[in-house]
């Protein structure tokens, strides 16, 4: 009979907005796979009675992006259990200041705290010296966890329960195999806080490429580690038993998962034979259309949306960032292949490569709008993320970088650009969103979507969210949720807690203004869609340059524009390419 308790409270911290309030929502849009992974591992230890036959391990999981954390409540529940800890899970660099603020409160109450995730792992993997924020955490008595926890959680929990934890657990050189590894899982009440009832899993980790701005390869490695089709079936069945059949597959590059085919075949079987209504969102690279059968099988397996790292259209920038695998002469064909499969495409575009200028970016976005049939384009600042080669090199050369980790959210300029001042770069970022999500281009995207059979409601909703997140809520769509919440007392340390007489009237006005702007935007986009649909038959028959096939002898403007740079790119077409004649 269990008669002792050990309570693990897992929190995936969010980060702060520019006023110092935690970015959190009534419902978030993307689930946290890090939280699901660590939760699954602790559940497994609970079932295995890792802490002894008389100890019951209880575990709670909260994503701060959709849940207001009661620090006092958590302290009370751990004290009531008699033993336990707070795990700050999947902490990215931009979330580290928030994680430290939470840790400080728990440590002040004597509660053990551990922090894991990409910031700790990336810093320990790439830097020769411990950065100040990690040192501060250690000084507070926080345990730092680097590397993956599959196969290691029992040791960690035993140390926690015995009060014998080491300051740092570093498993960076001991990455686990994922075949038959513990499944990521979350309790239904946690999943219910994500709009659309999505959950997530990783079918693999690691990526073979070498992009210099990327942290993933230095944390998860360049070798593909992957789950088996049996594992994925197990994950899907376990979730389906709780009524969850929508998944964000978090592999950074599912197309390079060595097991992609057996996994997709199994999902197709579940959909077509057993009628599971599986929906998938995948992340893939720009060469995925070259893999025979990949796109067709992804669509049959239930993929309705893909994220693609386009990053830039200038081959020189791509080469500079070691993103040699991105071939701009293939972009249009790749998007068209997804369109044929009726899958909506989201592409990431990085602003601030060394050759970028205000003018060149404006020109490039116009070319993308005309030439590439991508639906959602999302912009990021080129950011030296801790854990990336770029960060390591800048650090080694002593180049100044923003010391405030809260700004490493890819929405801020964190280091100097050779051609643009900070102000110009910020303007470029704001302009990029404005240019791409102009009403005129919204109309074009809708027309292309209708002509290629993409779900109309989905495209309308996605465009509304992407356009409104940045304009109205002032956050990147990847951080967006529904119903912004700001808690007066949960403000960044060092900033004053507002007087209630000032805070609440300001919040009401803030909320009403946002609601009004959303209402206007929704109405406007619906009216655009209605007008397109009213053009009887025209919408279905719509054609423009982006929807037309790229003929081998008459390439698009995109290729012509960069023709002189293409031959320098690895894997460039064999035939000669000269400006204006491709
Ligand atoms: C899914 C994902 C998201 C999702 C959900 C976030 C999440 N963590 O689940 C969404 C779309 C919301 C997202 C958003 C962003 N993301 Co993101 N995201 C990812 C992605 C693709 C997968 C995360 C994941 O599930 N990894 C697998 C898990 C299992 O690994 P893990 O987190 O390291 O956890 C393991 C260990 O670290 C350890 N561990 C972790 N925590 C703890 C705690 C304890 C107590 C213990 C013992 C162990 C432990 O055990 C876990 C299991 O092995 C990663 C890339 C990647 N390959 O990881 C990027 C990544 C984490 N994201 C990144 C970034 C920059 C962002 C954004 C800032 C950028 C943006 N605008 O998109 C926003 C931030 C918004 C926010 N507030 O979250 C960067 C972070 C780099 C860094 N140094 O900070 C990454 C690494 C990608 C990159 N570009 O390099 N992201
Ligand atoms: S393709 Fe994506 S995951 Fe792979 S190294 Fe480049 S940025 Fe990182």
C-alpha cells in the first residue's frame, strides 16, 4: 500500500511582453511537446514505482501559455504531499527570465526546482563558459538539466526524493534512441486548453543539415533518431482513446525522419481501415517534394498543414547560413506539389541576413507574393540563439549581443546588422508583415486557395489569425492564443506591480480595443472571401504566375533575379545560368 507521496509539478513557462506581463491566453494554439514528453516520463516512473513500493508519485502539468500559475497553490500542494519538486520544462532562451522569476519564488519557499530545455542544453553544448543567467540559477539552488530525459528520469527522481541532486545533470553526449521510448502524453484537461484540441508528439529528433542559425543540430544532433511505426500507432491510439486525433508532429524535419514511410503507411492504415479521423501538422524541408511519394502519403495520412523553412530567397544568404539544401529554383514546384495534395503551407522567412537591406527585403517579398503559391508566410529576425553556431561564433569574437534573454523570441533585433540600424531592421520586420498581409494579397491567397481546393474556412481562419496576431496582439503567430490574459501581480521582476485603480481600467480599455479590432478584421476578411465567391466560377478558374508550372526553359522572376548567384549554390542546375536567361 502506498503511504508516502511525491508530487512533481511541471510548468512550461511562457515569456514576457514588452510591458513585462506574461504572454498567456484563455486558449493557446500549439501544444507543448516538451511538457508532454517530461509528463510521460514521470508517469512511467509512477507506474514503475521508481521511488519504492510505498511511494506514490503524483504529477501535474501546466503550460503557462494557457494557464495562470498559482505559485502559492503549487507550494501548498507540494508541502501537503510532504515531498516533491517543481520542474520548469522545455525552457527556451526567451523563457529563461520568466523561468528564473518563477524559480526564485519557489526557492524562497524552500521548494526544489529543476530547469530543463533548449536554453540549458544549447548553452552547455556550445559555450565554453557558463552564461550569467545559468550561474544565477545555480546560485539560487536550481538544478540544471541538459540533454534528453528518456532513460534517465528514474535516476533524477530518486535524487530529488532523497534530496541528493547534483547542481547539473548533463546528458548531452548520451542522446537516447527513440524506438520504443516513452510516449509523450498529456492529461485531457491540459490538452483541452489548446484550441482545436491538438496534441503533439515527436516521431524523431535530429536533422542532417547544418544551418548556422539553428540550435537543433547542436542539441538533438545531426543523426536522425526516430520512433517506429508501432510507437506512433501506440501514441495515436492512446490519444484517440481520450478523444484526441489531431497532432502537431514536432520533428523539425519530418521528411528526413528515416522512418517517415512506415509511419505514414501506418497512419494511412489507421485512417482508411479503422476510420481514425487523424489530422496532422508536419514540419518539412524545401526538398521534400523530391522524395518519391512523400507528399501524397503525408496527405493520405491526414496532413492538412505543413511548416516549411523557406528562410530566404537570396541564394547568397542561404549559402552564408549554410542552408545549402534550399534551392530557390525548386520553391515554386515544391509549393505546387503541396497544393496538388490540398495541404496548406506555412513558410518561415528570416529577415536580416548580412546582404539584406530595407529595399532588398521589400523587393523580395513582392517577388514571393507574385511567384510562390505559399499561403502563410511568417517572418523572423535572424537571431543568434544560444545553442546555434552563430551565437557561438559571435560570443567567441566578443560581438555585443542583447543580454536580455527575453528578447530571443525571433521578434527582436538581438545583435547589430552590417547594413541596417536596429530601428531600420525593426521597421523592416513590421513592414514585412504589413506588405505580405495586405488586403490585395489576402485576396490573391484566397483566390489561389479556392482554385486549388484548399479548405475555405481553414484558409480564412488562418489568414485572420496570422494577420491579427501581429497587428492586434503584437505577438508572433507562433505565440498566439485566443483571449489574451494579463495578471496584474505576475509582472517581470524589477517592474512595479500596477495600482489596481490604474491597471483594471487600462485592461478593460485594452481588451475592448483588441475586440473591436478583431471584429473589424474578421468582417473585412469575410467580406473579401464573399466577394471572391460571388465572382461566379471565376474563383475556381483563377490562375496566376504562381500557379503555373515552371517550364525548364523559362524560369520565374525569382530565379532570373538571382541568376548570377545561383551557380555558386551547391546543387545548382547543370546548364548555364546567366542573368535574364535561365
Ligand atoms: C514544438 C516547438 C514549439 C511549439 C511548442 C513549444 C514546445 N516546447 O513544445 C511552439 C510552436 C509554440 C513553439 C514556439 C516557439 N519556439 Co519552438 N520549438 C518547437 C520544437 C520544434 C520542438 C520542441 C520539442 O518538443 N522538443 C522535443 C523535446 C522533447 O525536447 P526538449 O524541449 O529539449 O525536452 C527534453 C529535454 O530538454 C529534457 N527536459 C526538458 N525540460 C525538462 C525539465 C526537467 C525538470 C527535466 C528533468 C528534463 C527536462 O527532457 C525532455 C525530453 O527528453 C523545437 C525544436 C526542437 N527540435 O526541439 C523548437 C524550439 C524549442 N523553439 C524555438 C523558438 C525560438 C521558438 C519561438 C521563440 C520562436 C517562434 N517565434 O517560433 C516560439 C516561442 C513561443 C513560446 N512562448 O513557446 C527554439 C528555441 C531555441 C532557444 N535556444 O531558445 C527551438 C529549439 C527551435 C529553433 N529555432 O532552434 N515552439
Ligand atoms: S533544416 Fe531546419 S532543423 Fe535542420 S539544421 Fe536547418 S534549420 Fe535546423
